[in-house]
């Protein structure tokens, strides 16, 4: 929270009414959004036990590593996800032009 949020919360509490913190709500909807969901085990904070991904709600892919502490299974899961994700992540940078200064 910043100072404005704290001030608005205090005033809202004092008056018993919510206060607006912005005039407009800004939203930018992407034409091809990416959805990504990771599930982690409690004792393994740096591994993904399951990954869900997709571009539409009716075409989501869900994969579960049988035993996420097994590196072979975990990396096989991540490799499948990376093959789907990397081209979509790098696509916006593919259309760049290179120029040199001077001549």
C-alpha cells in the first residue's frame, strides 16, 4: 500500500463509504491472450508439479509431472510447456528491423 491507499482506507473507514481511487479503470485486452497456471508442492518451492496453459478457456492443456521431485519427469513437463510457450513469447520481437546510424 502507498500513502494514497492508506489515506483513502482511513477516510472510507471514518465515513463508512468506499472512496474511488481512480477515475477510470484501464484495461488492455489482448487479441490472443496466454493463460498459465502453475501448481507447486508445499515442500518444493522451485519446481512445478503441474502446469496448465492455453489461449482459450475451452482449449486448455493440463499436464502433471508424475513425481515432480524426479528431475527427468519434471524437465519433460517443462520441455513440453516450453515448446508451446517460447514461440508465442518470442513472436512480438520477430518483426523488428535493424538499422545502423550514419551513412
